[in-house]
């Protein structure tokens, strides 16, 4: 599956959604800040406008620049809408995660291609029938939730950098803020999930609804709790965002 935007001659603008510790504005040249509003409320923080190698980019800290917004309280609809409204064609996001596989070691990068949703209380559509929502009903296909063309570009980049990576992976998103029990972690492994976090859903779904090419770079921080006798790298104040 190849997205239409990636194969059409359009001016690229890259939205970058930074997760835990991965939202440094210094990656952008000629930075400016813009606080915006959307029909779905305010985004997590200001949009940081700038360029990377002459490509227009917009950086948004998913949890706010002071990291004050827990996963369940992120206004995902406002964040995605703001990036789309700003003119973004692609969205590249980062997320910390726990590994559910022996071969996905702490420090590895996983370029996601599937997800399993275990969230429970998040707005997952722009078509919810409210006055501010988009009109009508949208049954969006989700067999291929991530942009395969953008993932291929990211694979080439991580190869060139010599980073240990996995070209595909299934992310299981839990509600949080608590971590999984060991029984849950073992069950998720049986389901075929590779990594676990608290933010991929509904972000990827909303991006697909508004036609953004969405790709996710997941960095494993530890082995979750299924693997006993392993020291977790994150404590309870810094879960898998």
C-alpha cells in the first residue's frame, strides 16, 4: 500500500510529534512559535515552526514542553488537526516503549507498521456528531495504519546511521498511566504485540482520517515486566509515552 500523497508532486511539510525527551526544538533552524486553537480545543503546546535542511517542519511536544500532560489527557484531536491546519503533509512521531520481545533490546528502534488498541476513554474520530466535528460518518480503513512509503525512508536513514533497528513492529497501546501487570504483559506477547506504549492510539487513527502520512519511530527502553529479573529503565514518573 502506497499513500497518494507520497507519490504526488506536493510541497512537503513535516509535522514532528515529540514524545518523552524527544521534542528538542534545537533540531529546527529559523524557529518561530505559534499558539493556535482548533475546533477540538488547544494542542498540547505551541507549534514550533522551522526548517530541517530546507524542508519546512512543525514540531509539537505531545505532552507539552514541560511534560505535564499524561497520555490519557493529551488532546490528540487538537494536535493532529493543528498540524493538518498548518499545512503538514506528513507526520513523523517518536515514542518510548517497552519491549515484548527478547530480540527487541533496550535502545533498539522499531519502525511500526501495526497496532493493537487497549485504550478505553479516548476520542478516536473527527466524526463524532458533535457541533465541532466533521460532518457525516467516516468508516476509515485501518488494515495498513502507518504510511509504508515514509517508513521505507526512515529505514534507509537508520541503516545509514548504523542504528540497531527493526523494520516492522506491532505496538500495543494501553490506557495508562499504570504499567501492565505481569499477566497482562505475558498475554500481550501471546497476542503478537512487539512493543507497548500509551500514545500510538488514537494518534495514528486521527492522522489517517485527515489524510496525513503518519510514521512512528519507537525506542525500546526496557523489557516491560514479562521478562523477570530485568531492571526497568523508566520509573513510575516516566512511563511509555
